[in-house]
């Protein structure tokens, strides 16, 4: 729905949301009950009652200007339920003021121990969901559900469970058979095992020569599973409706005695085969039992000779027809319908209920009707500071085109990957204006994107230092980033200004720019760099799915260094470089990966005060998940320089990710060539904290003067949002230690894991 102009001001109808008040509550009592949560989490929203219904808006103008006109139906067309979002959107924890267990008559003590939550603890719904999943996987419960209720000082938490039944009681079966019937139910009696048992029970009853199964059902009653069986005697007489006398006599021989379910179904299959040979199909074939009489009802139709497809746009017609094998018997038609529906489901496409795929027979023509769910509209809410364009440019769905759930999930993962939102939720609803379409609602809870940080630290290359930075995220609501930073220490000082736009131009073309001044007291000379960089990059291939990316960086610098190390001989050099690079990445998390591969290679021709050199480097890393908490990591990287490179262009071990375990990252290891390999294991300890143990091998060298160095170390990582990882650890020298060297070194850093 388009925006509305009210009193000369544009108002978004979706800024007003209707809240479904629980049964037994009034709008006023519901708001009062949840007042604590509302004030904490939704302090910018205004709740109001209109004609006994509860609404919420973040647009104060609506309240102030419209007053009683809020009942205007047009303003509520874009309303979304808000009650379910009340706690789900809260990223922070809530204090548990009360805790109760319901339904755990025999497992209460075990639950308390496994749950590990007590009064006064802080929880959030995402952690609770993980706990619920863990409890459910214990196979002790049929259902596990947390129910939070707001209180003045936090939340009252109720854990409602349904215990797995401990015994089975049969109703309607012979007592002599109960032991055998119980044996078909695997233990424990989980939902899955109950379903398996009921299937086996159905098979046993179908083979019963003395009775026909009329009903089979179960229910959970206390700690028991009640299984209800309803049976009648096997019929003795066989009648046909829809056949003449001669056909009836011929078909009667297809049905063997006793007329139990197994023999009835076998006879009906023989009927289908018999009429298929005559070029006929049986669109309707069913049976009824009345006392001693079994009646077979049927209708015949000529077997289709041609197939036509209606309503399908996702797959070519020939591909759909291939699912319907010839001859077009009822068995093959039904198998084709099931295969077509399965194909849509497996590929992620939605079909409209109740019958997404159906068939119609008319004069020898089989018409396959497909009701693909087409997109009506995508409706956004919760993105108060973020412009809708930022979300919509990640969405591939177009109006009037089929909806694919798998594609939608991938799109929403990219929305989450922007770092702008704490949570991204979606619902798919029927379009009230068109029964053939659906609407997609995307609700986001915005994350804090700007920060001011002051800190201090110590590193082997920079010594003690202090830092200050101002990071402005989501500038203009377009996910642009602007940052200013400064560093002051005993070995390093400087600052810079940087800007980044992830979608500067069409095709997801990004642009980053920075200006900076840095001074570093290196191991061989003081070094000063003043310069600017501009980087343009975009995906190579599909802008949504391609793991490949290309970037080009243009840099210009003024470099101050001791005269003996400068190309010009004056102590001041000027540098120009252009670096094209290509990156391949399938990492699940760019900051702290658990699985995936990353490869990057680049080449940079450099002009340094009249001297030309060429730099080439590449890096490859791979992560293998070992369960949920452990990750096996491996990497190899290296680079070489063609030409006579000055000291400030050579590779050294002070660079990000170039650490050799046991050797201080102070830049003393330097060369025109380098190669470093590592292998290790990372273990998640708690939340953002993890530990790493790894081995490294490599060297920095000129020409062929290689002195291999091998070290091992252990460290701790702390993930800091989407900014990077703080790491600290200690490494030991194993191979390559020289006389007078220390046995190892501490390693501190920021950016990537230890």
C-alpha cells in the first residue's frame, strides 16, 4: 500500500501495527502486564487503544494529528502482529524473577539440573530455544515449550513439557495379543517411535483374517499411551457398483478370501491392471463395508492419450510431462502428481493450498493443474533507521513471480550479514487481495551500529599504545560506514579517516576510501606513511550467489624512512601502487569461521620514487567443522617481489595473519619472499570466547636463503561483533631457534583469530 498524506505530511501505513490481545485480556490490562518489557525494549513506540483494539506505532505524528481518526481502516491495512515479536526481538537478556515447571511429574529434578536456570539468572529467548532443543533431544519429552511472562523486574519463566509415556494401554484388542502389539512400539515412546509403532500396528491389523480395521488412533493420557482400535468382522458377500453382470463375475475372482484389507487392496490393484489392458482407467475406485457385505464402487474412463500442463511457469512443459509415465494409468497419474509436488517442494517453491497440484480428465486429455504461489508484495517493518532499499536490494523475489523459500532464506541471510540487525524474521501470508498470491513480511530488529571506543593495549610490534575511534555505522540509513581513529604509543602513533559503501554502484559494486598518517618505530628504522587509498570491488558472476569477488585498490603514499633505506637517498620517498585482487570465499562467518574455504591472490605493480617493482601474493585457508564447538583449521600463504625492493616494501612478520608461533611479531623477520603455513584446532568455550592451539612453519627471506622456522602455541580469542577478533596467547620455538633466542614469545593482536 502506498504512503498516505495526512495534514501535509507523509505517513507510512505500516508504521501502525495491530496487536492481538490474548483471550481474557483487555488492551489496557495487557499493556500494564507487559509494561516493564515495553519500557525497556520498545521505549520509542506508542501504544494506544481504539474501539477496544490495541495498536502500536513509532510515529508520534500519527497520535498527535489524527486522534479519533485512527480507526480509519486504510491506516491498518499494513498492520502486523506485534505480540509475538515482543520478546523475540530483544537481543539482551532478561532477569528471571520466577521459574515454574508444568507437566514434569516424574522428571522435575532432572529438568532443574539439566536446565541450569534459577531465579536471578539472565536469559534471552534465543538461548532458551537452544535449551529447549537440547531437552527435546534427550528423548524424555514429547514437547518442550518456554512461556515467558513480563513482571515488574524481569520475566516469569514457565517450562511446559509433555513427558514421554511410560506404558501402553490398548482399547479394543484381544488381551492375548497385547504383548505382541506392545513389541512393535520402539522405546522410548517419542513422537517418532509412536508413529513407527502405529504404522506397524496398521500392517498387522490389515493382515488379520478375521476382522477389518475401522479406526486406529492414540492419545497421551498422563504417563500412558492409550491406543484405540476399532474393528468389525470380515465381510462374506462381494458386490460391485458400476459394472455389468458379466464384468462382475469376471472381476470377482480377483478378490481372495478372507476379505480382509490386504486381500481387498490386492483385488483392487488387479482391477486397475485388468482395465488398463482394455485402455481404461478407474478415476474412482473405493469400497464400503456394511455388515456382511463388501461393496466395490468404481467408475471408468478412457485412458488419456495426451497431457497438457496448466499454470506451471517454473519448469519446462517437457520436464513436467516426463514425470507422468505411459501408459497413463491411474497409478502412473497419481505417481506423477506426487513426483511433481515433491519436485516443487524439494526445490523450495511454494504451492497454493489445498491442492497445489491436481489433475482433470476430459475426452482422453489429462490436464495437470499447477497452482504456483506468486508474490503479491514484500512488506517491511522494524527498519526504522535503515532505508527499505538496503533490505530490498538483497531480495531476489519479484512481484507476480513464483516464491521460493530456499531463495528467500538465502536472501534473509544476506540481510542479517549486513550487520545492521540483531534479528531478521519472516512470515509468508495469503494475499487478501488475490487468492493466487502470497505476501512476504520481513520484520527486523535493528542493531546498534555506531560506537565511540577508547582503549589501551600492547603488541610486540607496537609496544604499549592507546587508541580512540569513532565509528558511524548505517550512515544515511544506507549501511555506509564512516570511521575516525587515532593511536598513540611508544612505538606507533597516527590516525585516519575511512569511508565504505557496500553498494556504491549497480551490481553490488562497493567503494572504500581512506586517508591516513602513521608513524612506526620499526626494528631497523623509524617509518612514516602519509597517504590515501581507494578500493572498488564487486562480485564476479551472480551478484547474490557467486563466491568470487574482484577488487582494485589504488594507493598513493609519502614515506619517510632513514636515508640508507630510501630509494631517493633523501629519506623521503613517494609511492604509487595499483593492486587488482581476486577472492573466493565460502566461509560461514568471515570473522570467526566454523566451515568453508577462502582464497585470495593479488598482484601489485609499484612505483617508488622512480623504481619499479612487482609484488605477488596469495593465501588459502580451509575450515572443517568437528561437531558444534570444534573447528579444524589450516592455511598456507606466501608472496614474492620482483625487482630491487626497498625495506618498506618487503614482507615482515608484523603483518596481520603472518605470525610465526614463538617469534615476536615485531617486524624483525623481513624479506622479499615469505611463506607461512599453519594447522590448528579452535574450540568454542562460551559465547564469543574460544581457544586455539596451532602449529606454524615458514620464513621470511631474500633470494634462496631460507631458514625454516617451526613453532607451536595456544591462545584465546574474543569475537567483537562484526569488527574482528581480539586474541592473546603464547608460542614456543620448535625448529629454527638461534643461539641467544628466547624459548618463545607472547602474541597479542586484533583482527583475526589466534
